């Protein structure tokens, strides 16, 4: 093809048709430029298509992670309520000289109703937050992710505070009354639990723990609200693209 066009130009020069040669040369240049522009446009289209596919895959994964977070955060509210029930029982023992209107053994049915276990606060979205934030193109989703990040940090800090209180005040009881608690799985004796609950160190931290739980509840509700916003935004993105 190149040789064909070259022959045409040479023939025009040999025939002395300089003006036609110039017009032809200019036309040939224009065609080349148009060809390059078309090639660039096709390349850009392919790149944009590739980016759109990557974005949809990213958003789809984020949606799964956000839904997983929603289930986990809701579960944390249940855990907080359970610990609060235990603390209410302990507080009633302290206020009413060892008597309470609650049945401690109905809390979990094991006889081990002290809040020994720490409560972790994790997030699938936050696991890859930096990478996800940098990759996502949607300004709306980025805005929600910023809020998600700040709400998560606040909530996680409250859970860490609670875990520190448990580690300092309840972990020692787990070891000190290990035998009684193990036997109480079978006997489910309220008297044994009352004996442990009357430990001064337990009473001393009840109010602090209940205040921490109250703040935690608010923080979890806040991040659940942002979580719902994120889910809706991600779903809208997938519907539009």
C-alpha cells in the first residue's frame, strides 16, 4: 500500500503536476492523521472499557464486604446488650444486698455469665480501606468511605476501652474462680455467681463499663447508618453501570 501511494506521488512529479502533488501529499497526511486519531480513540475506548469492568468488580466486592459488615455490626449490638444485662444483674446485687429480680442463669445457660471474653470490632471494608479508596473512581463512594473510616475508628476505640476493663477486672476472676465456674456449668448455682459478683473489684467497674457500653451502642448505630448509605450507593452504581 505504501509503495502504491509512493508511485502515485512520483508519477505526479514526473508529469510536472506540482500542484496536484502537493494536494495529494496533504491529503495523504490528513488520512494518516485521521487513522492515528481513530486508532487512539479505539485504544481509549478499550482502556475505558477495561477500567469500567475493574470498577464494577471492585464495587461488587465492596458491596459484599459492606453487607458482611452490616451483619457483624448488628451482632455486636446483641453482644453489647448481653454484657449490659450481666452488669445490670451485678449492680442489682450490690444495691439490694445480694438480691436481684433477674435470673442470671437465663443469660446464656452455662453458669459462666461473667463478661470474660473480649469483644473484637472488625470490618471487611476497612481491611483494604487504603487500596479501595485509591482505586475507586466514584466521588460519592469516596465521600461515604471517609465517613465510614472515621466512624469505625471511633467505635473500635470504644471496644478497646471495654476490653481493657474486662482484662483488668474480670480476667483475674476467671482464674481465681476457675474451679467454681467450671462446676457451675452443671450445677448452675446462683449462690456461686453471687459470691463472685460481690467481689469489690467487680462492683467498682460496673458504672464505668455501663457508660462505655452506652457510648459503644451509639457508635455502632452511627457506623451502621453509614454502612447503609454505602450499600445503597454501591447498589446504585451497579444499576447505573
